[in-house]
C-alpha cells in the first residue's frame, strides 16, 4: 500500500473513516453530558439521603431503615437486572456511609 492510499486511524475514535469518527465524537459528547448529569444526581441524592438520616436520628429514630433499603435495591434490580442491585448498594452507601 502506498502512502497515498494508507488511511491513518484516529487514536481517539479508533476509526480511519472521517464520517464515523465525527459520529463517534458527537455520541461521546452526549455520553459525557449524561455522565455529568449522573454525577450531579448522585451527589444530590447522597445529600438528600444524609439529611433524611440526620433528621430521623435527631428525632430518635434509627440510623437506617432496612426495609427501605431493600425496596430501593429491588427497584434497581427490576429496572437494570442483576447489576442493578450493585448500583443500588453503591448509591445507598454514598448516602449513608458504610454499614
């Protein structure tokens, strides 16, 4: 193959096709936006959960309510499959800390 016909693969997109590379960049831009939304929502949820815990404990309640945690884990498992339970557990931990 001569230098004129050799197409260089874009290191960031993994393709040598310019139109595909542009499509990949556009999709990744949207993925980055979604990732930021997920991060923002994760942090907001953790803050809200911490507020619920502090309010509950200040009023003489327990540190956590296991039935509520099981409900959340099950909701995530139903929506996302087996990995959903792990996602829910990480989210719960972010709000209440480790058990």
